[in-house]
C-alpha cells in the first residue's frame, strides 16, 4: 500500500514557524516612550497604560472615499494578467491583492471579493497620509526622530465576512527591534455590527504569545489566534469615518464578523525604527519608507 502525502495546513505551518521565532519576545517600555511630552497627557497616559489611543476626525470623508475608490482600482488592476495563488495577485506596481478566502472563484465583483491590498504607502493618496504631520509627531514621540512606514494595507470587510481572531501584530514581524506602531484609519464607520476592532487594554505589556491556527474551516491565510489570555476586559473600538487608532504592536486585538449590510473599510499602516533589520528573508509586504 502506498502512503499518501500528508496535507499540511498552511496556517498550522505558519503558526509553527512564528511560534519558534517570536513567541516569548518582549519589549522594554523605554523602547516605546521616546518623548511622550510630544503627546497630550491623555494620549500619553492611554498609550502607556492601555497600549492605544484614538484621534478623532483626522481625515475628511471625501479623502476617505477617494482612498476606497483607488483601492478598488488598484485591486482590479492587480488581478488583470496576473497568476493567482490561493486568491493572491501581484500587480505590476508591486501591489498585492488578496481575495477573501470564501469568495475566491465566486464570480463576484472585485470590490466584493477584496479582503486586503498591500504595498500602498508610496502611492497617492495613501503616501500623503503616511507622512501626515499628526502621525509623524506621534511616531517621533513613541519611537524617536527616525521612523519609517514599513507596511501598508487596505482592508475590506464586506457584509457576511468573518472577523480576525485575537492576535498581536508583532508576531508577524521578525525584526531585530521592537515594538512597532499600528495606525488604523477608519475610511468608513466601524461598529460592532459591521466588524469593528476589539482590544485587550494593557495586553501590550505581555510578551508575544504562542498562537494556534484559526479553527474555522476556510479561514483566511495567516489567521492565527492567541488562546492563552483572559479577554474578559476587551473593549470595542467604535470609530467614525476619518478617525485614527494608534496601537502598540504587542496589543492583542481582534475584529467582529460583519453581520450588517454595510462594508467596513480601513487603511492600516505599521511604523518602526528606520534602522530596523529584518531577520531572515524579507516579506514582499515589508517596504521601509522613512517619513
């Protein structure tokens, strides 16, 4: 009898690799508090105690609408003439378009299949936001005078789409310096019904935790889950169009399923020290641009 090849779950393989490389890593508070006097007292207090704070009304609604329109345009262009691998397309301009796993080959329009679009921060109107004065000031306060945006993604959560389970962003960044800082611009409102983020205040003081694959059959590639933490104090992050969430890369966060009839969209950037070194091979979604 011939042995059949064992089918390896890609999320289990990713969990095994990242746990070996990242689980247990910590960061010192001095590495995320360069000059908090540049922040308001309320922002500085929330950053140190909770690991996040919110800026209200940073970007106008028209600009948010233009960002969504451009994201759909870039996603559609990336699909044209590309060879898809598991619903992933690479455009000629380097943009990486990722379809929602459950929507691949569904025949739906691009904007209804789109899950994430990577590598936008060198392209307008996204480039301008990466260098927004308010954002640069915050990055200087937290990380110091030389900071870079190294990852950008536009996220669509269409009606009926699942959320992402509890995770820490630093798990995915195998860098020599910690932490990184996430900047989450709501380009539509974010409600409990349409899949807003939830955060676990204070969890940024935890090390990087072990993860397991998202247990739901057909979940998106890279969906890994922290299960060894008490999330009873989790808080929803309710946002209006143009609001910005600033969050620590060790902060545990997740998102709800979208049970509404409206799309939730967001532009998400990650910032780090400009002299950061990447361990091992560099992901195609990592591109350091000093701001």
